[in-house]
């Protein structure tokens, strides 16, 4: 009978038992001791160091290609810090799982914990490896055995445990260790003090066996035989190992007969009696809840906010452990990650991910049908996208499929190992994608409207407000000044000999002169000041809460800075300025008329200067109009 190609629709063996703490015997101990699921860093580290299956999942989730390649062996604490507390906590979110071979698995678990403790002690004594990293290596050293025990597929179709180790792309040092332990004989190497991690773990296993924590898959060795191979300091470690392990398990309520601790009643989750209630409380919400959770947010002003909210809604609703928002390039067949939500603060080191041919076909089909696509590990490991994210399943939800470059919301359950069900999960996921599409389209329409409004109120050449907006701003400033008696000063600015500049240097240079003047004026005013292109080569500057004395300083700086910019551009660029201030009872027309009169004075006195009309009352007829801007002076 031909065997199935590796990983074709392969089911992760750890899905049969995601955490050792789901075994009935351990769940009863947890219920008796009143233990509750951890949430603080120290608690998460403590439990992760007692759970080889959760540690294996954490290791894979913490070291995918998209975040960074990690060859060195981490510790349980570094895994918790890499994943963050919320994501690490999901490792233990599992219901009680009855197992016919539970006794053998419990024996294998105790052997792993004891080996981990012994490995830490040996690393401390020999100083060859980091103690906490050696502990994690000892805890995971039997991972191939766990995979073989948990794999539900028939033996003739079963994937080798070593193939799983390679497929998961665990840190290089750990992968090499696990392969060495499988290939190498079980006897301890003869070379003493060899700086080799496999040798250290073999020694730790021997110490665990000496302390009574035997490996269920191997024949027990006589203590005399083990004692003859141990060095004096190793005998000292072995003598204290049983006590260390028992005390550690007792602290976590995992020692048989451990007394119940005082305190509040346990929360749903670990206690077997409340497992059903806990599972019901953690059940994902419906499509309507997802949509409402997004629409209930404040109005989005940036596409980035929509991407983040979409990913957060998917995780918050319980639909996934992690969510990525990615834009799709159909030409390059790549996804560019734009946002992620997984409860951690880690940054993505690689954002552009190539999709394999089967993955690309499924993504294109999802865009065409506007329905989520379920990506699973492809035959012979042909799943570039899945491999980069370190997952075996991914639900890709299309967003804005009718755009030239659509996007995807990528949902992942690699921490809890709960399989996606297309019929059960697709409707809510599709509602999430459609809501995201509507939010993005709504923002696009709002931005187009804002751009249209901006163009209607701004001068396209100088990017300043136009005359209409300037007059409107002056009307508001005058009304405010009349109301609260605050000072208001107005500057009328006009480029000198602008027609001659245009005739001599050309209109392109004339445009450059206008833009340069606008840039100078814009950079010299405050946020609450207003600058507009009043007409032709004229600019109007409104300075609320500014006295004439303060404005004269600014006016001097302005005509000096404009002249300096002209020298930089090698253009005969200068500006004349007329200054006036608000007087009680002033109108917009009367202020503009006085500013214009002061501007004429600057022209008459030789240009490239400012003049002020602030020292006398105007005797201006009520029907007087300010001059028409734009003519040459």
C-alpha cells in the first residue's frame, strides 16, 4: 500500500493532547489544589516548565520566520516574554482529555520534568550551557516519543516524529539535539566532560532514572549499574533530585495527595467539574457580534486603524489565536503583512511573504468568490506561507477583493490547536471581511471628499488657503476679537516687481517665486495663525492674539527671509508688507483697506520693507471698498 506523502492533510499529533495538564489525573489534582490558569509572567513560566507539550507549541509559535530566525536554544521565560502573557495563556486553554494510555503518558511526563531539573543542575555544575536553556532542552528531549504516542494515524501511514521536528522548524540547536537523541544509542557517551548538549541530556536522563523517574519505553537499569557510571557530583545531584521534583510539583498542586490551598474558589478552565462551563464561556461569538464590535469603535481616520481593529476583533471574539492583515500582490504572488494581533509586543522582522503555487491558487479563488479560504499544509511541505508563519492551518479572509490590490485577514489557531471548520467558521469570518471592506471603502470616500473640499479651499500652486477661505477666516477672527477684546493684527504682503520677474525669467520661475514666498510665510507663523493667497502675487496673514508691536517683529523677519530665499534661488525676490490692527467696530473691509494703504506706503518708500497703519482713526466712507488685488505695483 502506498504511503501518504508527508504532511498531506496531516494532523498535528499534539492536537490529541495539546497540554499534559489536560490528562484527567492531573486535572483532578489541579481541581483538588484549587489551582487556576496562570496569567502573570512568573506563573506562566512555572507552568510552562512543567508542560513539555505546551512548551513545544510555544517554541514553534515564538520562532517563526516572520518574526526572526532563532538558532540558539531559548528558555521558558524567554518564550513567555516573546509571546506575551495573553498568547502564552492560550497554551493551557484545553478541556480535560481522557486517554487510555494516560498512565504511561504520566510516567513519560514525570521523566521529562525530572530530566529537565537534572539538566539544569548539570549545566550549573559544568557551566557548559545556560541553565534555563538546558532545562527546556531536558523537558523537550522526549518530544519524538510524545509525537509517536499521540499520533492517531495508522502505523503504515504515520509520519516519522523526526519529520515533524524538521517540519516545525524549531531552533537549530534543539532540532539537532532531538535528532541526535533519536539516532544515537541510548547509552551514555564514553568521552567525559564533552561540551555536547546531547551528552548533557543523556546524563540528566540517567540521573532521573536513578531518582526513580524511569522512561516507560525502556527497560529499567539496575541502580548499581547507573551508580558505576556517575561522577561524585552527579551522585550528589541525583540524591537531591527526587526531593526537588516533588517539591516543585507540590507547589503547583500536581503531587498526588497535595492538600487544597486556601483562597477563592477556582476559576473555570482547569477544574474538571467546570470544564464544560469554561468551554461554553470561551465559545466564539457570532457574526453579528463581530460586526458590532467593529462598528462600535470610533470613526476610523487611518487605514492602519482599520487593519488593527480587524485583527483585534478576530482575536477578541475567540475566532483565532493570532491574526495578520496582509495586502496581496497578484503579480509577485506575495503577501505583505501590514498589521498583526497576537497579544505580544514583538515586531515583525520580515513582512513580505511568498505564497506557493497551491496557496496562491486558493487565495485567488477566495478573492473571486469573496469567501474565506482554508489553507492547510501542502504535500511534501510545499506551503511557503504556512511555513513562514509556523502554522499548519490558516483561514484567509478576503478584504476588498474588487480592489486592484486586495487584502487578506489571516486567522491562525496554532496555539490552541483547534481545527478550523469551514462551514462553522466561514460565515463569521466572511462577515468580518465584508465589514472591513465597507470600513475601508467608507474611509476612502471620506478622504476623497476631504481632498475635494481641500482643493475648493486651497490654492493649488502655493498650497495655502485661497481668497475665499482667507476672507472667511478673517471674518471669524474679527467676530472673536469684537466679542472678547483680544488683539488681532493683519499683514498684507505683495511681491515686488512680480510682472518684471515673470517677463524676465519666465512664468515657471514666477511660479517658483510664489511657492518660495508661500513656504517662507507658512513656516514663520503659528498653528492658530492663517496665511492665504489673496490674489495674484499677494498674500494675507492673520495673526490673532497678536499686538502690533509683536507683529512688527514678525513682519521684519518675513521680508528679510523672503529676500534671503530669493538670493538662494538666484531670483530678484522681495516682498513689501502693510500692517494694521483691529479697532473696535472694525469690519473686514475696513481692516483690509488700512492694510492695503500701509502696503502702498511700503511700495512708495522703496519696497522690501513693511509699513504700519495703526496710529490714527480712519476717516473712510462707509461704502469704500478695498482695491482689487493682483495688479502690478
